[in-house]
C-alpha cells in the first residue's frame, strides 16, 4: 500500500464514522420533539377540561400552582395562602363543588388576594370550575 492509499483509507474510515454518528443523531431526534411535560398530558383530558386547564394556567397557576396545590410562584408572599385544591372540603370557604367554585369566581373571597373573575365570562368560569374540581380529585 502506498501512502496515497493509506490516506484514502483513513479518509474513508473517517467519512464512515461521521455518517455513523449522524445516523445515531437522527434516531435520537424524536425524543427532542416530544412536548415538554405540562401539568398533565393533554391527551388524558377531555376537550372541556383541556380548555379549563388552558384558562387556569393563564390566570390562576401563578398563585395556585400548575396542579392547584397552592404552591404557585406568588404564593409565598400571600396571606391568606391560596387554597390547595386537595385540601378537604371543610377547609374551603365556598366548597369544592362546581357551584362553590363558581361562587368564588363570581364574587371573589373578601379580604383575600382571591379576587372575582367575572370578567372572564360565564362560559370560561364554568370550564374553570370543572377543571378546579378535576384538580381537587386528581
Ligand atoms: C393573586 C393570587 C391568586 C390568583 C391569581 C387566583 N387565586 Fe384563587 N385563591 C387565592 C387565595 C389567597 C385564596 C384563599 C382565600 C382564602 O382562604 O380566604 C384562593 C382561593 C381560591 C379558591 C377556594 C375558595 C374556597 O371556597 O375556599 C378557589 C376555588 C380559587 N381560589 C380558584 C381560583 C381560580 C380558578 C383562579 C383563576 C381564575 C384563581 N383562584 C386565581 C389566590 C389567588
């Protein structure tokens, strides 16, 4: 083998290696495109609960936390603390039913950072109430 052939062999070996590594890269791509985990995998929720979740994440999770555990970013500085939706019904002022949550959303809780959300409109409040009840049970 002359030196030209040796260089050629090395070049071929390197190109094969690069192709091989590229292949490996491609097979890992699908992992990157899987959606970032949210509060819950969207597919597990009915369309109605998905919409409720969307409104909740936009308006409520800053205080109540993504899962409604009362641990949102703003919670630490609040008094009283945001309700943990998993807490027993006896600790809720208006109750953990859809009707109770609707009352809270329409009127707010006096003397607390929980203000009324009437401005979101009846349809959205209904979706929110369903989602809060869902979070309280899941
Ligand atoms: C600024 C922070 C903040 C935001 C934003 C917020 N809340 Fe609250 N929420 C609270 C606090 C604090 C309480 C506890 C009030 C109390 O115990 O008197 C509370 C209580 C509640 C309760 C329990 C009421 C009961 O019966 O005891 C529900 C339900 C609720 N919030 C739903 C929501 C929903 C839905 C949203 C979004 C539309 C929302 N909150 C947005 C702070 C917040």
